[in-house]
C-alpha cells in the first residue's frame, strides 16, 4: 500500500522528442535520478502535426510541466517543418497556458548569426533566406515571448549549441562529423584555422532543466544559452578524434571554402545521375550548414553563470569525453555494419597505458613504425 501512495505522489511530466539525444537524456534522468512519472509519447501516440491528437492526449494526461525537445529532420520539407517545429510547438504552449504549467522549449544556436561571445538577444532577423530549421526555431522563440506577454505563458527557452553525447540513435549533427572521420570519408579539414564553436554536453541538460523547473520565479520568461564554458576550435576536435583512432586521414590540411563548395556542387550532380537510375542517395542534411564550418559561433554563457544554477560536472567537456564517445559509437556502428571492424586497442588510452607499463619496447616499435600515432600535429605560429 505504501508503494502505491508513493507512486501517486510522483510528479507527472511530459517530454516530447524523448527518442532523440537530448530528449532521451531528459527522460532518463527525470525518471531514474529524480523519480518523476514521465510520459514520452512517440509520433504514433501524439503527432504534433495533428491538433486533435494534442487535445485528446492532454485531456487524458494532465502533467505538471511540458518539455519540448522535438524536431523533424533538418532536410524535411517546409510544410513538415512548419507543422511540427512551429505549429506543433506553439500548440503545446497553448496547452501549457490552459493547464497553468511551465513549458520548457529546447531551441538552437541556429537562430544566432556567426560571431563570438553572442548574447541571448543577438538573434538573426526573421527572413526568408534562413534555413527551414532556423526559421521554425526563431519563430517559436518570438511567438513564445508574445504568448508570455499576452496570455501569461510560463516558459523558458533553453538554447543549445553543438550537442555531443552517447545514445544518439541517428547519425546527425556532431556525430555526423564524427562518423565521417571514423569511416575515412573526410580527406582533409573542412574548416579554416581559428574557427571556434560552442558545444553542449547532453548529459548536463537534464540538470539545468530540472533546476529551472524548481525555480520558476527566476527562470520564467527567460532564454538561456546552455553551453560548455569554453568554446573549442573545430580543427582541434577533428584531429584529436583522428589521433585517438590512429588514422591517417583527415590530413592536417585546411580545405578552402570555395573548394568545399565546388566539391559539394559536383557531388550533387553525381547524386542526381545516380537517383535517375533508381538508386536513392543524398548528401547529409548537415551540408546546408557548411558555411558554419568556416565561421566562428561562440555563445556567451555569462547569463547562465550569473544564475543560481551550478554545473554538476564542470570538469567534463568534449575532450574529456572523446574516448568514451569513440568506444560507444565505433562499437555501435560496427554492430550496424556501417564501418569495418576497427582495432580498438589503437585508440584505447587504457591499452596504451598497459603497453607502456608492461611492453614498452613493443609499444615504442609500433610508434616508430607509425602503426600507432599518439602524437598531435603542431604548426609553427604565424
């Protein structure tokens, strides 16, 4: 009986997009760490494209908060992007208003221009030339602020940068870049020297969202950049992953943007020919953001640092997690037959340490013969 009483007192929350990298982390931590009752309906149970689905679902379930981490694929057509990313997201906000509950909206740095130390207010103007994804996210942010002023919406926008972490079931975003290194399809560096970006650790997001739900007076109606404190140079990440894997490519040569653009246009022509003979092939949707590889975009975390939130793991950044990410994704991609088997001892730091301790001569021979390359590349300062 006591167990039944405890269960009935659990807070009920609904997380949309619970199968993705960010949503999955939110579901896991809210359920396992903090003991919430969490519903994470998939698109079959709750389609954001169907207003009637939303009404019926929330008539049956009345949560104490809604977290929206859903998004359609980057290359989705304009109608699907508009219906799901925008209309569906705002309909969820309308539900939150009706129920008088907080609405947490997961947004993206895609609404920001290139630049350094960008503040939360430094958004792009809403114009037709934005990508469908950026346009939908920016429209959401603007509409949510309007609903706050006109209808009393209690919301918080959590704006993420490049998200990294384990358990991403799709090869997208940062993990698309990661995959192109692992499968050796990246010949050289698709960026230029000195291009820095901000990154977001997926496992830290639930801690922040949990905190802002518990402190509505401070966080209601606010937008926050949730990013690691220090931005990272793109070429350094690429070469670090390459060196962990002991691979020859990508070479430490920067591909100029005009060359990369010509290469992409050429590939599009080839793919059109391939598609005409009945083979479905396409470029990864991240190609639309190729300019971002050559332009810095670093988000200011000052507002976050000035808030009452405390980073639970300040020592964890993308470089500290690269060994774990490699171990997880390489194993997963091997099991899916997406890449040939890789000798994991080449990039396992523990194995290299063991060889250093027990078989230093063998280890040195492997290094000198370039079977193993544990070194970074250094360039003469200009």
